[in-house]
C-alpha cells in the first residue's frame, strides 16, 4: 500500500510540474504547498478508487482535511467540479495582518476547473485565479490625518508589500514581480506606492528610498501656491503655471520661484507631515521618497477636491493631460487622471518619475512611481497598468487608524 501511494505521489508530482510551467499561480502553489497538495490530491483520488470497490472513505477524508489547515479566508468546498486551494494564509506577514482582519471583505484564491474530472485541472490548462468578495461597506470619505498615518507606517525596504496580502498571489502581481526583476537585473532602482484614499489600503515597493524628484516637484509646488497664496494668481501667473504643469517648463517654474519663493512649500510640508528638509531655496528639485511624494499628493488631492478655494477647479484642470506621463498614458483612456511626471538624466542625477490621482468608478487613488530608469518609459507604463489591475482587485473596506499604526509591528 505504501509503495502504491508513493508511486501515485511521484506521478502526480511529475504531472503538476509539467502543467505548472509558465503558470504563476500553479507554480506558486507547487513551490509553497507541494507536500500538502500532493497529499490532499492523492487522498481524494484514492478515496475515489476506494468508492469503486464500495469501501468507506471517511478516514481518508479526515486525513485530507487535516493536511490543509483552515485559512483566514473563505474557501469553496471541494467537489468534482471545483478543486480549490488556499495559499495566501502562509504568506500573511506581521505588518499586514491587522489590515486583513480589519477588512469586511472575504477572499478566496481558487483553482477552478470547468470539467467534471478533477484531473482535467492539469490536463486542459483551465486554471484561473478568482477573487470572491462579500458585499463591500459604504465608501468612506477620505480623511487627511488617517491617510498620512497609513503612509507613514507602510513598511520600507525592497519588498513587494500589500495591505491585502492575498492580492500578492494574483496574476497582475506576478506581472509586477517580472518588471521588478527586470529592473534589478539591469541595476536600476524603482519604488512605488498605490494608495486607496477611501480605505487606506495600499500596494508598495521600496517606498523609503530617496530618488531625484526632477519635475515631479512642480506638481505639489503649483498646487501649494494656489492653496496657500490664491491671491497671487493673475493672468500672467496662470500662464506660468499652465506651462510649468502642462509641458514641464523649467523656465516658468523657476520664474514662479523667483516671484513667490518657497513659503508655500513650507506650508505644504506642514500640511502633509513631510519634513521641511526637502525645501531648499537653492535647489528646487530635491530628492524625495515615494512616501514623501505620495504625502505631498495627498495634500494636493485635498486641495483639489476637499479643502478647496476659488482656484481649485482651475488648478486641477492643469494636471489632466501632462507631458511624459506614463501613468496618464497607461490609464488615461479608462480613468480620469491628474498627474505630473519628471524626467532627467546627466552624469549625477537620473530620474523617470510620475505621480498623481486616479479617479475610477467613483473611487480615488494616488499612484506614485519613482525610478532612476530614464530610458524605461515603456516598462514604467506597463508597471502602471499592472498596478491598476491590482487596484481593481482591492476591497473598499475601511481600516481603523489604530490598525494602520500597527502595520509594521512584529
């Protein structure tokens, strides 16, 4: 009997390995849960063999259930037409546990088969990653202090993180990993933050690394000038701002600085809890982290839509079709976006950045992508598109501020 089970396991292992070639979800399951998958599959198949001879299978079913511990997420029942795995439980880490527990949505990672034969899951290639969601709660109004608290607690380091850890096992997340791997292989650095402004859910990578801001700094500066000194905006100043944001004129940006200085940026850093060390009267293109740039854009968002004045509508219209925006290029056709890109290359400072607001389906997000990959517009555009696919899978549940503060605790 032991020899038969051993041979069955070997056969299953070889079949799964052959079928999983090129399939991320299947490969991930094989890598992380190989023994459990083989044990469970073998038990189910052996149960079927026993039933042919009229034998009971209760004991083997108990073995199969013990092999796969109960996950935190809702798991569809196993039947001849629906063979489901839960893999996300083992991947849950300390900084995101509270976010998962605080969400009102339940999720299942499932390998679904359209065939009644469970073996056809492997033979016909009909593996699919599915997300099963319960009814989402009422959408919350963005809260400035809450969002700044969430961003400050996003874990740093070159780690692909998400407040909803199960989404790290989705196909668009694998696309993101492929892009990150390509950047690493070529010795390029990249960091990003995608933030849901209604729930505080996020996706991030290397958010504490300082990148050369280049012209992305022009976005928060023009917004700050309109927010904190709206009285200075006249026809001439409007022209300077239009050129600074629309086609990223350095000359007009510098003219605004000569006329109005940096006081408004000190106000903006205080408003968004960013260190005022980024403000320099002699350098208007500072180094920033993706977290800092995201925080500045949280302030920009609130000026555009929440804490408004007589200039808000006009000011935000400047950001709708801006030069060299790979976020706008990737997402602008399907969503309303307000962005400001930055790009620069010399022997010392190299940058290809973009950041802004995404309005999709009545829901608002901020996406910040910073890099030292000046020549990589297409790859960054693909990254923005992949992050948008992850965004579509994120729930709208509200996280408590206390939970946001616990993200990075062990």
